C-alpha cells in the first residue's frame, strides 16, 4: 500500500511543472517585447519639425532613422521569438504524442483488468478461490493476491486519470503557444507596415535634402566645427582631471614613503636602544654575547585607493546595464563613431558620443555614482563632467544644472535640464571616456 501512495505522490508532483516552463518562457519573451514596444510608443510622441530648412530636416532625418532602428530591432525580436515559440510548439507536439501513446497503453491495461475483475466479481467466487486452497500457506497467498490485485486495479484507474490530466494540460499549453505565435505574427505584420511608412518618410526627406546639397554641406560643416570645439574643450578638461589624479597619486605615494621612512627610523631607533640596553646588561654580567640586529621592516607596496577601486569595479560590472542618461521618452538620433547617412552622398558623420532626443523639459541624469569634476559653458549652454573612478561621463547641451563642482551624486540623480532649441529639438549629447580613451556609450547603457 505504501508503494501505491508513493507512486501517487510522484504522479501528482510530476504534473505540476508541465506547463510552468513553457508559460515562464513565453512570459519572459513577452516582457522583453513589451519593454521594446513601450519604448517605440514613447518615441513616437517625439514630433518632427514643421520647418523645411536644412537644419530642421537633418534633425527630422535623424529622428526618423532612430525610430526606424528601434522598430527594426523590435521586428528582429519578434522574428526571433516566433522561432523560439515554434521550437517550443514542436517540442510540445512530440511530448503530447508520447503522452497520448502512454495514455492509450494504460487504458488498454486498465480495460483488461476491469474485464478480469468483472468475470470474477462475486464474493462467492473470491471466497471459493481462497478456501479451495490445499493448505493455510496457499490460502494466505491467495488472500494476499486478491487484495493486491484489487489495489493494482485501483492504481491502474488512478494512473489513467492522471495521464489524462497530463494530456489535457499539454494540449492547453500547446494551444496557448500556438496562439502566442499567431499573435506575434500579427504584430510583426503591423510593425512591418509601420516600418514601410517610416522608410517612405525617410526617402522623402532624403530626396528633399539632396536638392539642397550646398546648404546641406554648409550646415554639416558648421555642426562639425562646433562639435570639434566642444570635444577639444572636453579633452582639455579631462586631461586636467587626469593630471589632478596623477598628482593626487604622487602625493599619496610621497606621503606613504614618508610614513614608511618614519616607521623605519623609529624601528632603527628602537633597535639601537635595545642593543644599548643589551650591551649594558652583558657588561654587567660579564657575558660577551652580542644581541642580533633586528631586520628592517618590510616596505609596503603602494595600494590604490579602495573607494576608487570599488567604484571602478562596480562600474565595469554594470556594462550594458547602466540607465539611459535622459528622463522620459527618447530616441538615439546620433550614434557613436564614423558612419554614412543613408541616402545622402558624401555625408559622413563622426560622433565622439551619442545624441539622444527627448521631450521638451527632459532632464539629464547620472548613469552611475560619482563626483562632478567639471562644469563649463559652451555656446551659451552648460556641460557637466562626472568622474566614476577612472571613467568619466559627459553631459552636454544643458539649459540649467542642479549640481556643483565636487558634488557627490548617485545613479539616476538629476544633473540638469536639457536645452530645447528654436526648432523644438531637445537633444542631449552624451559621451563616455576611460581616462582619454573614448568609449561607445550604447555598449554600456541598457537598451
């Protein structure tokens, strides 16, 4: 009987996780898609300019391109999830076939046992079978056989019931997975339609800008010169910050050297005093033994400041998980590095950071704990440098700031309000450096 109870417990527990794994996987995929979908919906609130001048059209082209990139990323995610769910559907189908085969087998066995019990159902027949035994030992065995066969029949019925429940649960999971796949395919078709519409808008803008090639080059040269001046100022301030850090390290080393020299002097003085006392004792006792000279204390190696070391380690561990440095809906309209603008001839951009467009009134926020190392003005706007150990984040085009030089700030703390220009564009220029080395911020922030 204990064996029967144990088997029932195993069957009951085995049924519980049947749908859990598939359901959890679908939920995770859905959560990731929802995050991207929300980002796309939020970015669609960032309107294009109604002006037709080259500067405004360039900004609109960057916005549309950024939105297309976001939507293409969403479409890629949908296609990947459809493949994942199809693999899950195939797996569930195989498992369902196995379960249905097992169910048919158990039903057949149960049917045979029921027929056998039906043929030998009367109490009289069972009693005759038991009492017709030749001796007591055989009678006991026949009683035990009758009881165990009855238990076996009940177990067969329970197993059939449990297996039927497993088949039903697997069928529901399979139906849910197929439904999720169908919904995803429908979303994908809708997103493809929107993507085509945006591609057409971009083509229209590109065609308009191609007709203004001279004005376009003039505007790009103007923007390039302005960016070069800004980057030169950022480079200068970062070099100053690195020089300060170098001097702080030299001062730290010098202070450490002075401390070690003082400890060595005191140790030598104590050793000399000990030798003098030992010599006095030896002279008094008549012994000529000379006390050994104690070894000089070992010089400590220079250690990096523990706070900076911890900060740098934490910063590097958060690669790919740092928050976007802007509040509210956003679109990345300028990527890091050198790249050509699709559709425009001889238009190659070189960005030392990324440009993020947000809503009017959006704020710049810190991507990590750190200290404000510099605040400077350029073209009437404010720019802020925040040091995170030997990493430095740069926030440009701020209308006003809420921090001061030397301020200690934490992740997501507001640094300042981003400027909205005459064309209605609210764009944060953001850079990330490791000392003088320029880094791609998109690799570090969570998207």
